């Protein structure tokens, strides 16, 4: 497709808006079709930044807003015009509701047979869960993705857990949409993309699924990998991940920590790496832990990085977001909204012309500049007149309210 895709997003809340947010950042022209008083659900969903929901300020950045009530007399005519305008339509309603609204696949493809229709469902279209109401953690719960903590006999969702399926489904939808657009460009006609949020949450755990399906056990937990791929505490009560699992790294690691020669000599390198699982019983993990508690975390980071040993301080997202590395990569963007500065994360993908192939600096600069190119989120119904004009409905017959 020579031009950037035109996307009409009828979805609300998370998965569909995650998809349209990614598409907008990659150059798509995205129209959000929103309820004329409530918006797409994200506008009033807490936490709030003054009068606007944070989810709206992030997910709707770079889109255009058409406020339109599906019960209005002009709905059917406007939907038909939207379908003819669009290359891609994203729908997050359950199939029965989408059909009532006239935004099901059959209805929209009748208006434009070469359309890419993306439907995002909670649990898929078949099976006993298909008709269940879909809310974020419900799909994660049925996918086994929530690592529960038990406190005084009461199960609790861990403090830092965030729903997986809703975000992953949006990202998977983008991959499906671009695959469908490629098929369209080859003359294969309209396409239907279907993503299940529950299945996205399940697929996120692919290592456990594939391991269990073949070996009848889950994938090995990180804490059980061994003494040489583990998190340790340091003198300042911070955490450090060390990964000297190849021989050259292990030799350097032992030299920096001044470990005994007999410890340094251990290792089966026939497979290329040794995680140290066989040496925990010999006290290797305890010895490494004792040495690492002798200095602060950042002192060890400096020493081990100088020795070219794979090592990482275990940061929380606040430290990572505020890091100089995040700034160098354009990880956060800002824009003005209602005379206030709004800061939002930028999707971690950039597309650069092949002419930059000989310069990693040019590619890195283009990647960083994503943060300078994030438009603000739209006000509700801000683009009604503009969009209706584009759709050929500027005669006043199609009003949003």
C-alpha cells in the first residue's frame, strides 16, 4: 500500500485503542468513533490528570475524534461512509452487539469489499467462554496469567501486576492488520483479522505452554536457573542481576569478585554455557552472595561492566523511565493539552528509510525523534466537521448528537 493506512476505530478501553495507538505512531490516519458524551471509555477512566483520564491521554494521542451516537438517525449512513473511507476498521464489541450496531464484518465488508476488518474479542468465537463478558483481569485469570499472593488466607493480585492480555492483544492486532494489508496489496481482497484477548494472555506464556505440552512441566523459574544466573542483594540493600554463564564471562566475574581458584575452575562448557545449577549444593550461591554484599550495587555495576560481564541493576520502572538511557532513546514524549504539559511513553518501534543503513547514529536519532512527533490526544468530537467533510457528509444530514 503506497499511502499510510486509514483506520476507523470503533473500539473502547484497552485492546483496540492499543492497536490504533501503535498504528497512529507508525503514520496511520486514525479516526476514533466515540460516544458523544462518554467518549471511548478511556476519557473518564481513572487515574485522572485533572479532568482527563491518563489512559485517554496516552492511547488516543495522534488520533482524530468523531463523536457519534449509534442510536442517532444518521448512524447507518455515516458508518457506510466511514467503511468506504477506511482501509482498516477495528471493532471491540461482542459479535451480537456489533451486528446490532451495523459494524459487524458482513455489514462493513458489504460497503467496501477490500476492507481489512479487525475484530478483538474477549475469549474468541468458539467454546464455552465465547459469550462471557470481557474485563481486563477476567481473561488473564482464565489464561492462568495472574501470579496470586496469599495473605492471611486471602488471595491477592500482586501490587505490581498489570493485565497482560489486553495490551498484548492490541499489539498482536497490529501484526495481523499489517499482514492483512499486505494480502490486500497483492489483490487478495478484503480480510478479517481476529484476536482473542484471552488467547493473547495465554500465548504470552509460550515458554510454559510449549515446555509443559512436551515435558509435562512448566519452564524453569528464573530463581531456579542457578547461581550464575541469579539476583543478589548488595551492601546498600539493592538488587543486582548477574549472568556470567559463558566461560569468558565466568572467568572475568570470578576475577572481579576474587573468588577462589577452585570455584573459578568449575564449569561444563560443552553446551556453551553453565548456569551453575549443579554447584548450589557446594555453596557457590552463598559465596557469591557474601561477596556481593561487600559493596553497593552501583559500585559492582561499574566494576563488572568494565570487565565486560553481563550484569544489570534491578531497577523499578520509575528509575528506568527517569534514566539518561531513556532520554537518549526518546522513550517519553510530551505535548500540550488544555494548557498543561502531558507526558506519555512512546511505543518502542521506529521505521527508518534504508538510506540510513550505513549509520547506526542516524537510525538511533530517528528512533529518538519519535518522542518529538507525538501529537496530542483529541478533544471529544473535535474533528466532527473535518471528518464529515472528508466523508462527503457535510450537507448536515449526518450530525453526531
